[in-house]
C-alpha cells in the first residue's frame, strides 16, 4: 500500500532547512528517502527504466540546485514530485515517438493465458483485491501496456493517485491544475483504461 | 451501461473517498437501487485496484552516486539545469551551447594564465629573479617552478602531487610552512624557491612525513583564500584536481598505501566537493575550514615556531626512514 503523504512529511522540514544551509548529509537523506518513490512514479509514466533512472537523477539535481529557492509554500513532498512529473511529462512530449514505438511493438501481446485472465478480470462480478491482482503477472503486464496507452496527463494523474496514493489536493498542487480538473481527468483516465483493456481482450 | 461522464466522475471520487458526506450518501443510495450504476462502480474500482497492484520497482542502487556525478559533470561543463517550461527546448539548447563555449574559453584562459605564471621566464637581475632563502636551512634550487611538477617521480608506487595555496599574507605563511618542514625534520628532504609573487616548496620524503607536514598546516588552513590539490597519476591527462581541498582531504589522500588508493580517494573528494559546491549557501571558506576546531575566523596567521638552535626549544624529530614514497610541490601564491 502506498504511504500517505502525511506519514512521510515528519522530518522533511528539518532536513530541508539543513539542506538550505548547505548540509550535504541532510540532502543525501532526502534523496535516499524519496528516490524509490520518485523513480517508481516516473517509471510508470515514462514506461522505460533507463529513462526513469535518468529523469530521477535529473529531478534530484534540480532539487539540489533549487532547494535554496524552496519557500515552503507547499510541502517538500509535493514540490519534489512536481519537479519529477514536470520533467517526465516534458520528456514524454519531446520524445512522443518513444510511446508510439512501445505501443506498436507491444500491441496484441496478450497471449491465451493473459487474455483469459483479462476476461475474468473484466467480468466485473466482484471487486478484485489488489493483493490478489498483484500475483497475476500476466494481468499486470497487460495493465502496464494499457496504462501506456493513456495520454500522459491522464497517466500522470492516475499514477499519482493509484500508485503513489496522493489525495486530490496534492495532485492538483503537483500538476498545477484545479481540483475539479483532477476529478474529471482521473475519472476519464479510469474509464479510458477500462476501454483499452476491453480492446486488448478482443 | 453506457459511460456517463458525470456519473463516472461522481463514482470515481466516491471510490477515492474524495466526496463530501452528503454526496457520499447520495452515491450509496444510487448504487443500492441501480444495478447498472453498481456494476460501473465495480468497473472503476477494479481499474483503480489493477493500477494499484502494479509492482513497485526499486530505484537503481547507485542513484545517489549518479546524482553526484551528474552534478560534477554540470559543474565542470558549466551547464545549467534543464528548463521545464514547454517550448523552451530550442532556447535552452542555445543557452547550453553558449554556456559550454563560454566555459571552455574561460577554462582555456584560466589554464593559460596558470601555465604562464608557472613557466614565465625570469630575467636575470630583474624584479622577478628568485631570491635565495637565507632564513631557513631549506635547500634552495635555481628555479623550482620550471622543474615542478614532476608527475613521474613516484607515480605507480607512491604519491605525487601539487598543492596550490593562495593567501594575502605570503610572508607569514611562508615562514610558517618552513618552520613546519623543519620541525618535522624534513629540511634535508625539501627544496624551496622564492619568487616575488609566490613560494615554491618541493618535498620528497616518506608518506608519513609528508602527512605530518600537511597536518601541521591545519592551524593556518582557514587563512588561505583557496586551496587546490592536483594528484598526478601515471598519465598527466588523468591528473585529479580537488578544489577546494581541505587539510583533512589532503592528509587522507597522501596517507593512502599506494598510488591507486590515493587517486581513488582524490577522485571521491573531488566528487564530494563538486556536490558541495552545487549546494546552496556554499562557501569556499567554510569548506576549507571544516577541519578547524573553531568557527571563529582568526585574521592573523599564527607566528611560526622559533627556529632556534636551543634544543630545549626546538626538538627536531628524526628524518623518515621509509624512503622516498611521496613527492609534493607546494605552491604558495600571493593573492592581490
């Protein structure tokens, strides 16, 4: 389960203050604390591990370079994710071919087992338990492909909510959009994902 | 059920617990009496659960190291961070190219100035003529600057490096360094040269002896405006530059068992310093002072210990017995 935003903010302000005075150890602790989650969010949006590693690096370089300007108007947590998601979305826009290529090569990769699993999943007889779903690798592989077929803004909002576990207000802060936009974009993203999965099943 | 964007939005927010209590109750009633709405709710919930079930993948283990290296590259190339604003790509590229070109020009200029300072010929009898040192029994050679550095002296087995220190109090620092060399019994292992704008000392001795000399410079380290260490490897092009370097870093680098370890520690120090320089609030002096026991700046360089012949005042330790393993050229430059 993703950690809540509140539970990770406990010592951030102290570490940020120390970092702002040039404390290397504090900055290293912040990086170590967030690197896994930042990497994971970037990976799920970009869909490529090499790009994700590079963008995570770029994120923290930018954090180090800009920490002095961080005024604490928002939490450090949302600030660092804003940098990461902005870099990732810009990167995805610049290299739109990457997404197209990955979709082309992975299209119709659902084999018999995967298709059967997907059919069961889409029957909607009950609400599936995420822990159970996580053990069905073929289904997760299809879900990854489906997620990459959403446009980047929809993918970003879905990753921040359903993987990172952010609340709507934090998502609005990270993406610099209205709360209502978060609501509608997330709803459309889920609906779209459902359509993509249904198309993959056929 | 055909998807209805308004209903979907309501159901999606309900799933996330982002609805006010009154709307939550309305959705619950709607789901209870309409099977299609209940089915749609399950569909959306399952989509959320499926994405939530995607396995988290760990970040590369060397991420922190990569960040440091990235910062180091940026510092060396004078790169600025990438702009996140859309449509700024072309402008950003131009700026990067311009900055890179400017950095190269500045680097070449700086390098040229340093080379000029080192190799500029001194006219006999002119103002730049080296002055023989008669105060201390440190050996004086005709023009040490012309023969230093000598990267090949101990490369492969020992340590070979060049330490450049800048100060506004050249005479006091010079006296202090000579006293330190003498007090460590290394006068016979050191050569010095006096120029109007600099003092050059070449010490060839055991690593332990050199380490003691460097460690003894600790008290005046904070008075240097800058400190730069060049560690030579077998190939000159591979020399490692640590700047600003602290006295502790120099001691650690010199104190290694072999040349390879010294270079490794020097590279690590260079990366750490680069990392530190990219941090906000960085202050070269504060980095230089990290070994001092006090944070209060002392404007005066301590007086050198007396070079008296009185054995009660001056006890010279025995010269090193471990053979020549380290070669260090210390260049003390006058900051105008």
